[in-house]
């Protein structure tokens, strides 16, 4: 199948790889059993190390 926007697909693939690598790094180093807040902080540090912009604990309206 031809991709309409291959450059966008490439960017998305690069970002997704950085996110998955960050999550894997945190899990590999810390292992299971810690509080979610510990994983969140470490995951945030990994995302920053990969120069990704993100927000933590944002509020979303639910209706």
C-alpha cells in the first residue's frame, strides 16, 4: 500500500520508538513492585533525555 505522507509516518515511527525505548528502559532498570509515581517520575526523565515534549497528570473533562 502506498503511503500518502511517508515523511509523517517516519516522524511518528521515530517518536513512538523513543517512547517505547524510554518505557522499556525504566522497566528494565526498576523492575516491578514500585509505586506508580516512581515509574512516572523516571519515565518523565527518560522522555526528557530523548528530547520529547510531554505533560504529566493533565486534567481531561469527562461528560
